[in-house]
C-alpha cells in the first residue's frame, strides 16, 4: 500500500504535495484542514505508531475501566483518511531526516525496515512529545512505566490485569492525579504519589488551592509524599521493579508510573537546521511557520505564544495541538491562517473534584513584571437549598498597575470549573479587567448556579482589595 | 415591635435614614449593602409578605418535591436582619404612598390595619413585579393559579396534595416549562402547555432551537398546544375551574396555571411623580437613581439598560435584582456605584435539558439596526468515547457590519449551558467578535468537554459564513 502512495506523491507535478509527520491530534487536524483548503493537494501523513487519530487524553479512563477498550479512543481509523478525504496515511513508519533543500523527508518502516523518501512542497512537523525520562539508575526496569502513547496505555492495563497491589506515581501533575484515581478504581490498595514540589499540581495550582486537592486525594485513600525527589528505581532482581528511593526514604511498589513531564520531539527539525525555541520546542510564528518558510510545526513539538504575556511558551495540550494543527494545515495548503495563542488553560478531574488554571499564577505574574494581587473565594455551584450543591473555590489574579487587568485564575470545584476557566480565558484574550468580571450578566437557575455567580463575587472582592491597596498607596 | 422601629426611624437626627420598600432579592441586597457602606445608617425594610429574603426561583423544585419544604428557600429570617446587621424589617405591611417632598412613606399593616409612616433621607423602591392577569372571564375562579410569591407556591403545593389529574399551563415561558416538569414529577397524568406563539420559550429561543425543547417536552409526556390563545377560563360550577377555552378549542383541567409574564409594581412610584420607563417599569439611571434624586429603584420594578444595545429594557430576573439592589443600596447610603447593565442572560432547565439565551436574537438584532447572521451547530458535552456525553446546540448571532461583533447566543444542552451562556455574556460586555470566540484558549478534559470546544466551533463556522457573505458583497 505504502509504495503506491509514494509513487503518487512524487509523480504528479501539478498538485501540491503536503507531507505531515505525525498523525495524532495536530497531524490529523493539519491534514484534514489542508485538504479542505486545497482539495487537489496530495497529502501524506507519516505515523510512527500503528494507528492515527486517537484520543490520548482518554487513556486514564480506559485504564480505570470506565471506557471498555482502547479501540474506543480511535477517532478515525487510518483507512478512513484515504477513503473519506483522499489523505494517504503511512503507519508504523518513522521519519528520520528532513532535507529542506531537496524538500524531502526520509523515513523507515518499523516493520519491514524498508527506507522510503517523500517529496514535499509544504511540510508539517507534528511529531509530538515524549515523556521526560529521569536519568537515574533503574529507570528501564520492568514495571517502570510512562503514559504517553497508545502502546503505553495498553501496557499499563495489561500489568494491572496481572495483579498489582501497590503503585508509586512519580510526579503530581495532570497524568499523576488522573492515574491515581485510575489505579484506585482498579482496587489497587496502595497508591502513592511522590512529588518533588511542596504541593500537588505545581504547574496548575498554588499551594493554597493545592491543599484542597491534597485533602481530597487523601480522603480517597491516595498517599502523598511531597517535597520528595526520586533518586533511584529499586530492583527486586531479574530486572523487576521493587520500589523507589527518594531524597527522604524509600517506597516499595509493584509498579512505578513516571509522570515528570514531557519533552518535545524536535530533534528531527533541529537536525535539519530549523530553529528551536522555548523549552527546545520548534519555534513557530503565528502562522505556525518554522524558520524554514515551507515547513510548519504544530502541537506538542512546537512553541505556542501566550496571549497574556505575548511571549513564547511550551504547554503541550490536546486543544492547542488541534488548533495549531488546523492553522498549520491551512497555511501548508497556501492559506493565511493565524493562531491567536494560548492562555495556558488546563483542566482535569481527580475523583470528585475538577481543577483548572488559565493565565498566570501570582508568582508567574510577578516574574513578568506585573504588580499582581490575588483574591480567593469559596462559593457553591447550586443554590444552597438545591440538592447536591457542591463547593467551588475561585482564585483570580489581577494587576494593580493596569486598573485590575485580569492575569489568571485557578479554580477547583465539584462541577462548573470548565465553563468558568473558559470564561476567564476569554477575558484574558480580551484584556478584560476585574470590573468586567464583576459585572458581566451571568445567568442563574438553582440546579446549576447560585444567584450570585462565583466569578462575579471573586471579581467584586478583588475590586475591593485593589481599591484598598490603591488608597494605601496614596 | 414595629412601633419601636418607627420611633427609632424618626427620632435620631444624626444618622441617615434609609427606607427600602420590598424585602426579597433587590430589597435585601440593597439593605445589606447600604449597611456595609454606612454602618451608622438606620435602615428599615418594609415588606408586604410575611417573610423576606427567600429564593423565589426555587419554588418549582419545592412543588416538584425535590426540596422538601418552602422554608428551605428562606435565605435569612426577618429577625436575622435585626440581630446580625441592625436592619429593621417590618413584615406584613404594604407601602401605600410615597411623599417625595416630605420624604415620607405611608404604609398599612395587613394584620392590624394600623397605618404608619416612615421618614427617609434615601428611599429604595424594590417592590418587584406581579403576574400579568389576563382580563378574561373566569380568571379569578378557584383552581386558577399564578406562581410569583411564597404564598402562590404554597397554594399550588396544597392543591396538588388534594389530588389533581390534569393541569393546563398557559404560557410556555420559564415558569411554564419549569412547572410542566414539576407537575409531571407529581405524577399528574395530563399536563398541557398552551402558548400563543408558534413555539415554546418565545422570548428565549428561536423557532429552530425551540423545536428541540418541544420534542423533549413531548418525549416526557407534556402536551403542547402552540399558536393557541387563552380566551376564557371555564367554570365547572361553584366557582371551580373546569378548563380553558382557547382560540382553537377547549381543554378540560383541574388546575390552570397562568404564566403569561409579569408587570412591574411601579404604581406607587408613578403616583409619587416618579418617571416610568420601558414597559412601565420605574426608569433608573446607571446609579439606579429614579427621576427623584434621593429615590432609587431596583429589581423587578425597575428598568435595566442593555449593555448590548445601550437601551433601557425590562427583564425581571433574580440575578439582576440582586446586582441592582446592591448598587441602589450603596448609592442610597451615599456611595457612587454603577450598574453596568444586562445582556439579557437567562437560563433554565426542563427535565433533562438546560436552555439559555444571552444578548439579542436574530430578529431583535435586525430591529436594532444590525446586519445579523446566525450560525447553529450541534456538538457534544464530553469526548465522544466518554460515558454519558450529551448533545449541545449553540446558536451565535453576530453582526456582518462590524467585523462579526457577537450580538447574542441561544444554547440548549444536557449540561454545560450555564458556563457557555456566561462566557458569551462576557463577550457581549466586551464587544468581542466571532474571531475572539473562535480563538480563546478553551480548556479540555474528556469527562466534561470535547477537545474542540463547541463555542469555538460555532464561532469558526460563523466566521466562514461571514467571510462568504462579505466576498459575495464584493
């Protein structure tokens, strides 16, 4: 099958040839959009994994057992791209080299080990990211797992099926907290999260809000070891994991999940002379164009500009990957789309609580030269008299210098977190201030909101605080 | 008790005297805020009902049986106002006349029939609204009910308890749809909604989205008679209701709930020479000041400026009442607060679907001189693979003339409606356009959102449509 595609790809001189390296979120979004913009384009996706277009964010829920198979995560089988959109997909094939002068990508089949090359007029790099692998002893032992791609998910599920009594999760980030729930729901007795920072979700929540999540995790039977760094993975013998050694002691476990962040798969770009940027991700402009004009990058391998600070950052998330992919695809096909940037919006759930962030934390705002102030309120998600009203905590960070411009927010709650994080993400895009957030016309019905909208309340409180501090300055 | 209050109210010459007529949402918000702004102020609430500060919006859920007593709706007993805030509350007392020259309010006790008068330095009128009573034969028969105040709620609950087999609801507005569910959940076999417009929720939804609600209501066993106007209430004999006669026929029923809108209790203001405005509500400026400078009005008796059109409108809702009340209270106490206006945000739920609106509909936008276009999408509320993903429909109305400025939205969905209506209400306040709505950094996690945020999708579709229409104009 793939040889035919390659012939098509090189033979026809009239039609634009677009090659996309990577076929998960950014890659498939780019391919679909490019085809819509230029239906005559010859589009080829090169994908290292055996499948494309799957919802990687759903893996914790499959492992938990809530979704009954990994196959359910597949949004579109590889064949569909050819049938429905006339997009060629070459799976099990790793791109090894880009030659920007010849405009060629060299790749190798992971099954036949055959080498192939593909010519392109435009190239989209959507190679994603890979787990950061701490350079410590024992990290490659059996029973040390990461959760990134489809294969990782299946491997963890299989290990659980064999029977596991204890798990250590290294890293209290999104994956760590999602998987803590997933493991507990598999009736694994001992689940311990080890985090080097002094609180969970260090990139999402400040210490004060993190404490709410910590209590919740502990209430659900998850053990926390904070301010404790992984030093070594311990071996039971026979290459099998026995536990971990940390800066403060050791923990026995049958399984170690390492969730200490990801790094961009940007080497193929760097080796082709393409500039890297923030966090060694591929530097892109607002058109998702790299330093080489007919090469675009999108998703977890690329930088993203913050629309709060105006600076490049790196925050590999599925939403951004899809949006960047679409822009890269449109422009690879000759369009002129713009990616407006990110606010750093992230949300997840652990057991019964949702938590999210958008924009800057207090400390991040300080570093960026703002004069931040923060206000946190606790409210409820329904009218007090309505059954199952849940608590919600909202922190709003705003800038004293610019009339209370909203800089960021952190929210934890039993429900209603997503809508409020999104609202503040829009406020950030529009450079709204806390007076705007205090006064927008929120809607209300007892089953899903209190009459005083919590965001309105938090912003009103923030106004009071800023007014006070301004009068103190006078 | 009340005589002592009156003496206090008139004796002390040093402290500001603030009288508030009305003690539900706007009145109690005004009182509390005034006390915080000026703790020395003597504040008196005059309330016609036997209690103050209750959540009127919760009544359908008490009648439904979801909340076990009306008492649960009482946010704060009248006594608490005195104990906690030193605010006097005089219940069961109707204000009859305002004398702006003497700065006095005259009232009558509904129990003792004693007349009293209260002096004021500032007055807040928060008299609310009352149901519109269609001027037709039979409207005062036994078994014809309205749902507005606490007493109405108790009366309906008592009638249901006696045993009712059939109900006709006249008016398919918020109350009508909430109560249809409430009646069905009381196992009332025959529940019929009669609406004179050609679709349900005529002030909230356009015909296309209303059809979704109509199907849902019918699926739940509610009968709909649309495009049919109430002509007469039929009598069984002995002053007891037998059903209704409409322009298209008649319907037998044991109970008739009339929910055909409300009218502001503004007569007491009008009679004092205070100007009325839109829909005969008391005209207020952004300080909630009436045409008489030391008299404020707030809540369901007052106008509200739309921050979309800049014009006065009348939309009596609890959220607005609370916000206006707070502004009126602050200013009555000598402050300088501003009410930024409303977008017309409203939300409710009927059975399993939430529905809401903010801003203008297509037709309203046309009338206001915009060149509107509308885009409706159907999406889902969770990742497709996540259990219990629910449908959501989003309509966005935007203006072709002003680069796609967002003018309004209508949303129906199984969940997540409130957050999205609120987000668009903020967009309206900030005069955002559809490019902003397509590009804000929405957050995503499978249990509560699809990776492509439905608002982002709807706005992206709207951009395509506007671009097309602009190129057609060229």
